[in-house]
């Protein structure tokens, strides 16, 4: 999906940074878990829909975290959705901004839905374009790097990104 959208996916070793999204350019992952992968994909979907606003970073983080958990739940991966971790992350982000968690999430639910729907629709389109005899396996490229399936590129320069 990231390739279909023209995004590079790279591994990084920045301390205390699980992942980041550089708008229109790449997803960087520092861990191998689906929760972080889904979070960064949600940033990409938000950007693709034109609703990602780097000036409203907290809203972007809420959309990515809530949407990532919803996406993984919808895919039948409740353990990977890390509901407890998502709740704490969402709570921390709202506290930083002095906002009520429920009100903040409800205000963004349509945006979250649109992002998740875009990801599911894109996955369906990409899967449908594969020959029927092929089995499609979706593996984050950072995990693929550990298996030696691709070589991660080094990040370049200081660019604005979403975490």
C-alpha cells in the first residue's frame, strides 16, 4: 500500500521514536509491531485525504492512534491493536492539549472513519489486482528488513514529520 501511494518505508534507530511519517515521502519505523505500522499508515491516509494538518499535531496523533486501533480491530487483530496502549497514548495527547479524551475523539470520528475506509478500500483494490492464484501477505517493510527482504534506506535531512 505504501508503495502504491509512492511512499518509501525505512527503518530508523532514533531513540524513543517508534515511528514517524514524513508527509508524501516516507514512513519510518523503529519497531516491528503492527500497532505502530497501522498508526503511521493512518497518518499517510490522513495526508492522502488532505485532512492532515501539521499545525494541529495533536489531532493528527489522535486520528492515527485511534484509527490504527480501529483498523487492527476491524482486521481481527485485537492483540495487535493494543487497546490499552492506545488508550494511554490518546489520554496523554489530550492531556498535553488540555482536552477531554471522549470529546476530542468524538470530534474526529468521521475523519478516523474516512482514513480507515481509505486503507481498507485501497487494500481491497490492491488485492483484487493480484492474480487469483497468488496468496497476498501484508508484512510491514520494517519487518521484511529483518527477514532480509529489502534494504532500508537511511533517512535524509531534517523534515517535518508526524509521530
